[in-house]
C-alpha cells in the first residue's frame, strides 16, 4: 500500500501522465478493480477502516485519532490467531507521532491509547509520516535511523523478513506500506531527473471555476496559491504570471509526485520477483492499493478529502493465480470497508459480526451475487483541514449525492473553523458529468432521483449506525 497514490497515476488505469510497468504486472496477471473506493479520503481513517472493516464512528478514528489497539477486531490480529506469521514495514500512521488524547471519541477518555501496532509478529514502522531520506524506524527493539531512501529501505526490510522466515510451514501476512508519494514530495536519487525534459499534460479540469459548488470554491489546496516553496523546491521566475505561472507550479509538483511513484513501482517489481522466484507464486495473494486517491491538478487541486472521484477512488490490483484469471477487469463496487472481510474469506476465516464490510471474493471471481452492493456511504469529518467542509454522501453506479455541513468542532476540539458555509446539497449525474462540474441538485428533471438517493442515504446511515443528520 502506498500513501496518496491516485489510480490515474497508474498506467494500468489509463494514466496520461506516467508509466508503472511493475504495478501493471498485477493487472496483467490478476484483476483490476475500476470501482474501488474509500469511505473517508484521508490517510488515518482509511487505514483504520482497512484493518477493522468498520466506519470511523465505530473505530473512533474519524480524523487523526489513534486506533485503539485493544480492539480485538483487526485483520492482522485475526490472521495471527489463525496461525499466520504477520509483519508490517513502513507507514503505520495509526498512533505513533499523534496525540493519544481521544476526548472527541464519544466522550471516551482513557488516559492512554496503546500506539504500537499489535497483532504483528514483527514491525518496523515510520513515526508519523516519516522522512524520505535517512528515516527513523520504530521496532519492538526501539528506534533507529537508517541511511538511504525510504522506499528502498521499506522494500529491503520486507524482503529480508520474507527471506528469514523460520516457520516456513506457516502462511504469512505482510504489509509493505510506503510513505511515497505523500507530500512533501522528495524523489530518490534514481528518479530525481525523471521527466526533466518533458511537459506533463494538464488534466481537463485544471481550470475549474467551481461554479455552483461553494465547498469546492472554499478549499485551500490549489496548485497555484496553496503550494509553497518546499513543495515545489524553489520560487517561480518573476516574469511568469497567469496560466504560465500556474503551469510552472503544476509541473514542479506533478513531476516530483511521479518520481516518488516510480520508487514504489520499482518496489512492487522486486517483491513480485521474490515471490515468483521463491516458488510462492501460485498460492500467494498480492494486492496493490493506496489509502485513498489524490488530486493531480484535477479541479486545480492537490490533496484529497472530498468525496469527488479523483480523491475517493482507490487503485486495487490483485493477483492470485490459483483462483483469479489473468487480465480480469471488474467495475463492481468494492470499498476499503470490504478489504478485511475479503482477505479473511480467502484465508478461510469467518468474518466477525462486528465488521461492517462484506467479502468481495465471489465478485472478484466473476460470481457476484444478484444483490451485490451498487452504492456506498461516505463520511468526511475533518472540517477545516485545507479549508474543506465536513460532508457525507452516497455514491451509486450512476449518481452522487453530497451534504456539506460545517461542524462545530474539529478533531482537536477547536471551534468556529472555516469554511463558514451554510449547509447545502450537491448532486451529480456521473454518466453525463463524470468530472462532477455541474451540480444538478436543484434541477427539476432530477427531482425523483434526488428523492430516491436521499432515502437510500438515510437507509445506509441507519444500517451502519451513523447518527448524521440533514435537512
């Protein structure tokens, strides 16, 4: 799993801006999901949902609260109890480097929440986001600084663990979680000159004017205006202005982002080669994903958070030669809520009743039940981060309904945060408007669709036990 790697920066997903030959191997040799999504498009809540199969209002991880590792319903704990060797290398981001104060979690106020990953036989994790160069790692033995580039180090640690397993009769579960391509983008030595003489094409929504979308207009994550000198490694030439200046910022941002992606792609190749050469290919499931999507100049933005497509869509590529036919592509819906139940199904383990997701195994194999999910519920809590308004919504195969509702508090208890918007709705026809430029909520022709989606949204909220309210 990488951090902030958008599907549209993977060539198997039709990227216009880069090539990812090693990640593409998984698509060629397994399955590619075109409609995989997260239920909250920021790092920590998504990672908590992936491990628990639960929404943030259940786990308490709504923004950057630590995951309470005393919770028994976690994928790695269940697999370990079933006899798997378990390990994680790289980004944990569920406790270390963050406050252990969880006052905002339903008034539950334990003095401390354990921050170390539990359920892993071994871990070597970055504190918080970690550094790209010469990063620190936390292990059961303590903390140490390792010289080198973070993607290479994480990969080498994972390969060493695989190679040194003593209980080779046991199955294993290994998480290789890259920092890249998270902001601030610092490429490794091998890739720092990649794209140097190229002009990366701008996305078609690069100059979005945000008409009819007050929350989008308020967001402070614009390519020109919110990227800083550290992000783009310098200051623009003084003679540039207007469109040329905006493109200067974009080129500096996107090239470093893609250079960081290149290091992750190389890592995937090394891991695939190891599995293939070790005789483990046929009976090993390999998944490549990210914790959410990312805006790559889309709508003139970087970052994520919104329920809009480029942020909420996750890459998901999976190889399992024993069961999955090569080159499979499916547009059926899967969310990060379903990751844990799906993997437990493949491992022959019953999904705990506390998990809110469902197994995608039959769907991935082309045998989705007739009532397979055709919509999902989304909730973003962190009002004020990058000036993005708190919101929740429903995405179906054809439409998206969103309710923006400024929160009184953010996760740290701060009050009266921007953006100061009146609560309002957005509705998109994804078949006619896949880029979500035209809010048709007040259009009479969508009145019946609007009513149906509101009923379904309320049904999802009741089903998942979320107490969100709207007008």
